[in-house]
C-alpha cells in the first residue's frame, strides 16, 4: 500500500488542523505556510509542496513558501496568472490540475524541471470566494497523483487559504494603522497668531481607511492645510493616502492657487492611481492670516465659528472628487475672510455620517456643537459630542485652526535656531504679525531688514560650530514696534571684505538701536515708529 | 528656506546682458545668488544690468553680493546698472548703503 494512503482522510486532516490552530497564531505568514507545507508534503509522500500567492498588482503569482524547493522563494520566482501553463491555468480555471509531464511547454517556472520534478498536482487557494493563490505538490520519482490525492489537497488548501486570509488581513490592518500613525503629523507646525489641534480616530468596522490631514508652511510664508479621505479601506487606501499627501505637498510648492493644486492632484490620481478616488479639502492661508483660500474636491465644507457667535457652514462651491469619474472640469477657489478669534474646523465624513441619521442632520448637529475657543478643548468637545461612546464605522480626522483674538498689547515671541534657514521662517512670522498691529508695507520692509540683520548677526557671529538659539520678542503700540533680539553667545565682530554693512543698515532704518554685550550674550534693542516713512 | 531665481533675460545686443533676480536674498542663499550671477556674466560684455524689481527681501548679504559684483565688473571694465524702482525693498536698501556711488541705479 503506497505511503500516501496511510491513515484515513480524517486522520490526515487533523494533522493539518493542528497546524492552523491557535498554537501557531503568533507565526508570521511565511513560517505558518512552511509548517503547513512540511506536513502536506509528508502526508502526500511528495518531494515538494509550494504556495504561490497573488502579488499586490493581482497580475502575478509569487512563490511565498515551499517545503522541498526553498530556492523558489529565495529567487522570488513569479508567473503571470494569465499564462496558459500550470499555475496560470489553475489561476484561470480555479480547478485542480494534475501534470505528468514537467518541461518548458507545461510549466512557466524553470526551477520545477531543474529540480527534476516529473509529476505535479496543483489546486487553487480560495477563501470567501476570493482567489489568493495556488498550492502545488510535486514528485521526482515514479509516483503519480490520484483523485484521492486531489480530494485531500483540496481540503488541505481550504485550511491553508483560511489561515492565509486571516494572516494577510491582520498584517494588512497592522501595517495600515502604522502607516497612519507615521504620517499623521504628531506635532503641528507652530505659527504665531494661530492655535491648532487635531484628532485622528480609526473606525471600528474594518481597520483604518485612507483619511489624512496635513499642515505645512511654504517658503513664501503661506500656510497650507489639507484634509482628505481616500475611498476604500485597509492597507491599499492607506498607501494611496501617503502618496496623495506627498503629491499635494509637491504641487503646493509650485502653486499659489488651491484649485490649481487640486487640478494637478486630479491628473495625478487619474494617471497613477486609475482605480482610486479621494475627497480633499485644500486651503492656503495668507501670511497675514486674515484670509484663507479654499478649494473643495467632493469634500464636506469646513465649519467656521466666529468668536462669540454661532458657527456656520459657509457657502463654498464643491467640485468633484479627485480621481475616477467624469471628464475633469475646471475647479474653483473661494476666498474666505477669517476674523481674529474665528475657529475653522476641517473634518472627514466619519465625524458626521451615521447609518441611522441623514447627513444633513449630522452637519446641523456639528454646526450646533462647534464654538470658537482654544482648539485642544474644541477638538475634545467636538469628539465628545459627535462620537461620545458610540462605536464608529468610519475613520475620523479632525483639524481645528483658530486665529487668535487680538490682544490689547500685541506681542510676538519667537525662539529660533541660530542657522541661516531660520531667517525665512522669522520673516514669514513677521509678515503675518506686523500687518495685524497696523504696520504699513514700508514699515514691514524696514522692520524685516532691521530684525533680519540682527538675526543674521547672531547666526554668523554668536556661536561656535555647536550652534545655539536666539529669541525675538516684540511688542506693538499704536505708534511703534519695539523689542529685543537676544542670544546667549559670545560677540565676535564681522570678518572679511564688504562685511559690517548690516549694523549700519539697522541703525539707518530704526528710530532707536542699541547693541549690548555681557557675559550672558548679546541683546539688540530696537524701536521703530509706524506709518512715518 | 529662502529662494531666489536668477535669469538671463535677453542678449539682443551681443555685448550686453540683462539679468533678473526674483525672490528673497539673505544669509542662507546669498552665495548661491552670487554664483548664479557670476555664471551668467561672460567676460566679453560691455554692459550688464541686474533687475531687482521683484526681489521681495534683501539685506546686507544681498548688498555684499552687489558690491562685490560692482567691484569685479569695474575691473573687467564692464558697465553695471541695477534696476530697482522707488518703493521696492531693494531700492531702499541700495540707497541707504550708497550703492549709487559704485554703479548706476535705475528706476
């Protein structure tokens, strides 16, 4: 009696089940498959047992695990599923196949005939009607596979497919969640005059989806805000999300018009992610912070909450989502004034959509819930009242940005690294702050140079190669701006030719300028009247 | 990040060059602006103009570049004119630094 017929079919299956049970739950997918394949090979008295799984393109089968032919895994052996040879035919017909002649006319992978395999039996791996790959066994001897072997391998393949499916889902979910964690900004950029906070909550229905938010500054001093939602779930949606996030950043660098950025993003998605669709809200804030330019691609309108007044959903035209769909149409940008004290709330649909409630009711509830105030508290309050203790199906991304209310004696404090790159950040902050205290364009030009020279002096002269930091502190009254630029370094005078014009410029441009050195560092005092030039 | 672009505009006159600088010039990119200007200017020119109309910020590091350029062109006997209309940030700084003593300042 041939070895393959040893024991009843039930006995043999029990040995497979032992492998798929919880004792092996911690194994990674490759190790789990190897364990299963060892047993299948032994039970069928075969020389090789191999699993090929669909790759991410869905077009190829890749050898993922093998017992008796590990070189196929090491060499990343792959075959097209549309092929007419062994594995390709199983993928197309989804039926078992026995092959008694193994050569280049019948199998695509040369490793099989190099290995001396003379007979092959393969079955499809199918879980919940989804085709995952192919399981095949081979022999080098005279043994031929029988119908009994086919029946056994089919049942074993069901077990393997289930275990694989669960493992892929779990690891995909974990990978998607970790992608989200990596890419959702942990810290939002600091912008003087703005207060920002955000929340991200994964849905409970089926792991993470493709929600994201992003806040970044441009060299021009403009601040960009993206909130988006890639249609779909899991690792696929999350990876597309990461690519869209980067694409928005790239286009943002080269454009001052949100509609143009979203038009380019739309083209990007249609070309590179032809099956995907996403809704995006993209806003650019002027450096003065008094206006925001917004374009919506199928995304819900942000809530605007003025200080001490009810919140509203502004009338902003909504253009189609980016990606799959109709012929591209021109997109629109809407300018929205943002008064001091106003909070703007961006969000994804998971915040307002519930199975048992119309969307309009969700939006109306959100509008009633949002009140302007410090953004951390605002976010907590919105999540508490919109989500509470209910499990949510969908992911929620929430981003609140509030223009700080005008203070009685406006102040600006910045701490900066003493590196040349800080100068542009410092100017962007000044271009935002100075208009709010009544500085004219001429005043701004002069103050940028006075303070820029003071900063450049620190960067060039105050510290050794280890570097350091400096602090800018300004206060404004109706008539003037005054303040200090302070470092903790040792003063060193300028070197080289054509140097030292900076101090002269600072003197010429300000109404009062003093540079004082002591053991604690250097302090530049400056004062300049407003509206006098 | 501070960004400036230097462009060689026209060479209608074979022995003259018109350069345009846009963006901002500070400590972090002044050397790069200087190198790009130098690269764009051949040694057989009679006349060079540098247009700073669209420079939105310039401090003493930008002045240093222009003073050094003026010095070198003087040695090459090439005439230099700097275009900066009144009211532009560059005009203000150039005037305060007395740049009109070393090159022509045009609106």
